[in-house]
């Protein structure tokens, strides 16, 4: 059965994008392995760290990877997978703020913005709100959600 993330993944010519490891083509395979994993063991060897982003910035492959990640957030992901993808998304979005790739990355995040609001309300509140702070254009909506979720943030801070 085709799912939105699978369709988005197959739309991309992964061989056309440079990766920070120096290779091409494998980020799509890593994403597929991660998204389908049900445990940390099944994720082994498929980290996106050092491929889509590193200390130097974002690789060109970051933009299409974000599109797949946002589509994957519509799925019932294993908690460890959701956490890993949220961390990758957080690094990419915050890293994109000083990169020319921001114009490619931010619209892809906005395409799935309600998945981030759901994550803020039910999952990793702090990371989701940080990402939303960079990409959300509706400042009134963002302020309302942040205010409504303040008690979740306060509980985490304790």
C-alpha cells in the first residue's frame, strides 16, 4: 500500500543531490529504513546525521529529505523513529536560518505544519514549538498554541 511518505520519497531523484558524506543516492534509502523501523535496532546504520546536516551547515539533500520527513509525520511512527526525525528536522530548520536553503526547506515544513502542531500538543512540545517559531507565518496562531501549551513546557522544565 502506498503511503504519502513513500510517494514523496519516490518523487525525488536522490542521485541528483550531494550529501555531506561525499556520496549520492543513499539518503532516500536511509529515510525509508528509518520511517519503517519499529525499533532502534531496525534503525541501525540509517542515521541522517552527517548526511543532510552537520556542523558546517546543510547539504543540498536536506530540502527533499524534509519533504519526506513531513509526510512521514502523518504515519504511526515508532516513538524512537519520531524522536529521531524530529531531531533531524529541528537541526535542519534551525540550521537553515542562515543558509540559502531556507527558501527550499521552510515551505516543505509549512506543507505539513499541522503535524508539528500535533507534535507540540502531544509529543516533543519544545522542539516542535522551536521549529514552528522559524517557519510559521501566522504569528497569532503560533502565539495561541504556545500559550495553550505553556503548562506542558513548564512540566518539562521541572
